[in-house]
C-alpha cells in the first residue's frame, strides 16, 4: 500500500512539473511575441478606416472591384456578388441594390455622372447603367459590337463636366471612345492592340485632369497614358517594375483638383501618388492584410475632403485613407494646394 502511494505521489509531481513547464513556455512566448503593427506611413494621409469584411451580409464584401463617391460623400461599392452597396462617409451601411443580370459576368467600373447619378459598367453585357442614389435605374445605353460607337467588353468610364463619356474596352478590341452626351455620336476613338504610343493592352481605369486631359491605366503595359481632350497622345508615365515610378498592372487612377494622380497597382499591391508633372510624391502600402497593406487593389475614389477610398479586393474590404487634417484645410484653394504639394514633395518621409 505504501509503495502504491509513493508511486502515485511521484507521478503527480511529474505531472505537475510538466504542466508548470508548459505554462512557463507559453508565458515566455506570450511575452516575447509582438503583435504585428501596420507599416502605414504617409505625408498626405494621417490614418486609415477599414470598411467591411468578407461575407454577403449588408456591409460585407466579396472581392470589391469598383467604388464611387457622390456629391454628399456617400460611398458606393460594387463587388463580385453583383450588388451595389451604399455607405455614408463614416462607413455606415445605408442600402443596397442588385444588378438586374449577372449570369454572364459581374459589373466592373463605376463613376458619378454630371447629374449626380451612379454610373455602373457591365462588361459582359456591353452596356452602361445610370442609377439614382436610391438605386433606381434612370437610363441604360450601349450596343454590343466592335464598330465605332458600339461597345465590346467595356471596363471603365469617366464622365466630363459636359456629360460626355469616355469608355475603355479590351479583349476583342483594345480602345477608348469618347461619346457625346446623347451617346449616339462618338467624338473620338483611340484604338490598337500593342505597346506603342496610343495603343493598349487591357485599358482599365480612366480619369480626367483639371485641364481636361484623359489619363488611361494601360494595365498590362504597366503604364499610364495621357491624351488631350481631342484624343491626341501626349505622354506615357511609368514602365514595368517595382521601383519608384514603375508599375505592375495599374488598374485605376484618380486625379484631384490640383492634378495629383493616385494610382492603384494590382500587381505591386500598393498605391503610387504622382504630382501634376508626373513625379512620384510617395508610395503607400505593400502586400498584406494589415491596415495600409493591400491584396490586389482594384479601384479608387476621392471624396470632397481629399480622402481616398481603395477597393482592397482580395482582402474583401474598403480602406479609407483619411487626409491629413492640416492639408485638407489648406486644400480649399488651388493656389494653396499647389504650395502644399511642393511642401509634401520637399519633405518626403517615405522610403519604400
């Protein structure tokens, strides 16, 4: 009996010793492990707000691909479920509507028209839709085909102050067309597959500068092409690569009131910001899932305060980069904004 008690006592001591050792190991790991911190740095934006996560419930996303902001700074997001969700500027969910057809493919490409309607591109249906802020379809246009004035797999759209529409297309035909307000007449057509000036390899996002020049994200040529208001080629920005001033699949571009250019790179999973002369101001982000990191960003939008929204597609979320308050306040006039831009450029802290 005494031997049995002794064996039981020894086993208990060994068992307790093992538990104690395990606890010490866990505690040491917990003390040494440091939580991952965001590497977000910017001289233009002060902080980031994350909107949404993966899912199909209201306020969630499945690979968001397009984003637009209305005149009241409400945000509209289109994802792979084929629905449009509306949020206020704080990121609170407001409402949603479903695109009428998604069997052939999902919508891609959004902007705001000259009347304040939300414009949504349907590549697989070769048509453009204009919805009001509540999701009511106001108008629809587009005829499938490769001829001038027809649409073949449209990808993105930009609307001029006069209501004219610029549309990029690829796959069957590589081109950008400019339509008059009546959508029946084409003012110009830039087309051609290749990498020469004025040719495209999957033209994606479009944006207009304050001077009326057209910027085209020529994604698979890893560059931005710039054209005048009449479609004349002006210049090309960037080349394939990871260095400053180089791009990897630029999918979208947005231009602010003073000509700064915001470019999202699908391949490099980062943002490149250029000044009005095409010089790099800073790079933001890298591949990852922390705030300020991206996983194949697809689309951009700017609000009236200069905040930048990023459709962080493979992270199934929207990232709102909130502009530095002092810059936002000074950015109320063109002259002050130009001065700020020079200050930002002269005081860069970004090294990536």
